[in-house]
C-alpha cells in the first residue's frame, strides 16, 4: 500500500509512519469494523484507518485541526474505502456507542474516554503517549478498568549522512497501551497456575512453590 499524503500541516506533528504501522497492527482493522479516533489532528491515523475499516469516526476539538484532517483526507480520497465522519467534538461526549476499535492520539480526558470504551464494549483500544508520567497514569487507568493487555515502548531512529557514513537521529520514545473491553472477563493464566502480570512478568499464586 502506497504511503499516505499529508500536504496540510496542523501545527502539530502527525503520528510518525513507523508508529502508525505498529498502531494499525495492534488495532487489526477489518472491512466490517467501525474505527474511532480521538484527536485526529493532521488526519494521519484516520486516513490509514479509512484504507482498512468499513466506517471511521474522527473527533477533533479544535476546528482548525479538523479542517486540516478534512483537507488531508481529500488528498487521499482515491485510496479510502471507509465511510468517514468528522466530528468537531470533545471526548468522551462526542464518542459513538458502536465502536469496534478506538485510538487515543492524545491524553486529554483519557480517563473519561476509557470509561466510555469500557461501558460500550470496545474490542480494541490503543493509546499512544510520549511522556513517561502520562504513560504511568494511563497504564493505571487501563488496569483499573480491566482493559490492559499490553504495554509497548519503542523508539525509531532515522539515518543521515555524516562525514561519508551513516549516523542516526532518534525520535522521541513512544509508549503504547493496548487493551480491550471485551476481554475483561478472560483469565490471564495458564495450566501452571501462574498469572501473567501487565508488565509481562509472572506472579505466582500465594502459597505456591516459591512460598
């Protein structure tokens, strides 16, 4: 699939292409899915989702940024398959009740958004965060609502020529929280009786072999 075009600037950087690739992989969008984005900004994730999902709803509280989303969508219209609705609205008030997949591109009101996602049974939830302190609060919010499935931290570096060789510029690290409101009742254990912790480790039951 060809890279998307983003000719219009929202005075806020779009989600980097490599981060979008991991985000879309975690969301696993299908042709029947209703995808919802909170904070569309340049429209980068909205456009990528509209190439895969059947319906897309994008919320953006700033009218000028929503206009940028609309212009960038128009620049990619030949590659879009989804019906796209843009909403100049704040979350969680502007969220639809039938989302299959949800992406939070910012941290504003994220606890209220997660409350709505849990209440409406959103199957796949991804939130990207660049600040460590916010990532910690977000992870706790996911856990509190029994949503958390995975936390991923990754960093991308891009090469540039330096003295006839290649050096690298590192992008800001991204913390990605992945969850589901439909898997909240599933047991996260295995036949050994160990429970998998949210950080990927394991916590043995009290009274087990390790005492």
